[in-house]
C-alpha cells in the first residue's frame, strides 16, 4: 500500500497509518510553527526512515551542545533504512546528516535541490530557509520559497515563508503582499504575522504595527515557544519605540520570558529585549540576574555564533564571571569551527564578542573597536535585521558614552538616518536630541 503525506509527497511508512500520523504531525506542525511537530517523537520506535529523520531534526532544533549527539541514533536508523526510502526521503536524510556534522553549505544545497524537484516538500523548504537565515543568505531564503510557489500556492504557510524571504531581501511591497495573502488564506498564520510585523517596523509604521500584532495575537495558541515568544518580542519592540515602557516590561514578564526557559531561542529573545530596555533607559530591575543561571549552561554550546554572542552579553550584563569564560571559549573555538561557518566565527563573532564584553564592562573604546570591526559583516552570523539591530544599538551607545567629538559625530549620523526612517520613534527622537545637544546643535523635529 502506498502512502503520501498531507502535502501529497510519497512516503515510506513501515507502520502504515501510524507512521503517516507521525510524519504529518511533524510536517504540518513544523510549517505552521505549532508545537504538535514534536508529536513525531512519540513514534521514536517507528523504523520508517523519514520518521527517524524527523526525530533527528527535532533534536537538532534544540540548538544545544547535546543536540547533535541526541540526534545521531535517529539519524543512524534513518540512514540504515535509506535504501528502501524514496529518493526525496534519502536526500532529506542526507541534508539532516550534513547539518548534524556542521556542513551547513551542503545541507542548504540539498534543500535547494529538493525545492526544485519536490516543491511540495515544504518541511524541507522551511528547514532550508532556517539554514539560510542562520548564515545570512537572504536571497537563498527567497529562492527556496519562489521555487515552490508554482506547485504549492494553495498552502498559506508557503506565502508566509515567501513573505519573510522578501522582507529579509528588503523587498517590502512584495513581503507585505505575500504576508497578507497568507493571512487571507488562513488568519492563524503566525509566520506571516511575524513577516508583516517586520515590514511595519522597518517602514516606521510603529502604531500600525502594534495594532496589527495585537489584533492577531488571539491566534497565537498551540505554537512552539519560539514563535509565540518571538511574536510578542516584536510587540515589545513597538512598545519601546512608542515610549510605552511599562507595557513593554509587562510583555517581557508575561509573554517573552519563562515559557520554555531552557530553550535557546527563548533565552536570546530575553537577552535582546532586556538589552533594548536598558539602551532605551528603561530599568530592567533584577531581570538580568534571573536570566543569567540559564545562560550559564551555554558556555560550551557553540552551535551558532548569533546565539553565543547573546549568551555572552547577558552573562556580562548580569555581572557573571562566566562571561569571561565564554569569551575565551569563543576565541578558542572559532579557528576550529566547521569550514562552512568558520569565517563567520573568526571574522565576525570574535570581534563582536570582544566588543559586547567590553560594552558590558564599561570599556566603551573597546566596544567601539570590536563592534566596529564586526558590524559591516554582521549579516554573516544570521539573525534578522530586527535582531541584529541590537548590536548596532550597543555600538551607538558606546559611541555616545565614549563622548569624543569624533564618536558623537559618528553617532549623530547613524541616529539621524534611523530617525528619518522611524519618525514615530520617541526613543530615537530622545537619543538623537541628546547627541545634537552635546554637539552644540539644536534638535530638529
């Protein structure tokens, strides 16, 4: 008896309908950002190669030092059964194996092949976008989505994937159109909400963005912790810029931190939001100290440079000595990183880590030097424009605190350009005005 998944892809199902349930749980849950994707782990004893590969995928998404080791038994079983799998399944298994050994370039190439040859394999496509995102390959994210659109335009989640690809390539009109198409097809499409939130933030539509995100937030149920906390993180960004400090803190306390506190993405969301509070002169209270014990478990992870940088800054802002240890370990790991990501670790992560550590310790000249080296290439460590903006905010803060004529001049140029694009931002108005005052100039509205 032949089986196909819910998107019409033929699958090898050793346990018949039970295997198919596990496969569909992963595929449907993954592309919709819903927590039910992990239901596939309940079928861990299923010998179907794709079920085993999906279990390995879920373990790798833990983004921890143990993730690859936990994934390997499932990956080994998937590889052992690959001879009786379909060609599509075999290629997916190979892509996950490449991910597990750190060969991200090979994983991306395989996901690109799958998008061209099996465009309704949207789980593979979304995983490919994840890898492109983490290596700063924004055009690659968009290529993957566009390759599948002719064959899978009936799936709302694909339009959400396309929307974020467009947005990361600075194609705002296309991003908004794709996001709105996804939402028209399915109101509960959190990734499309996320993409449209990005568009509105980038275009300075702050009040509109806040209203939109809150209007759809009733649908953020049953999601994985990253998706729900990250969408609320975007709500908090709008609130910070609009000067609604108390509400932003409440969103952090109720919606962003504490959902799954041992998860990497929840941790960096908390770090980046607390940092933004302080950079906007909002008192974070004892929240750094409450977060730090969770970050202290990450000293040997080195899964993604983007993650390590935020663990480091959080530990340093909490005054924890583990920040010094993590900085040393990043510097030691970088030359040994897998070849496809080694440049990002050595040329971007190391100077950024030095700069962030310096800023947290009050060494503003060191922060300017380290971050100044990293910022031109920061896209290489991944993260979205909105996420990487944290590092530019830290750099700007260091320029202002350094207080030389040259550093204030540099800060003024950057701040005014940002303010031009964000006229509703009370945060930027206040920061730009303070710098103009120190330069002996009037503030311009």
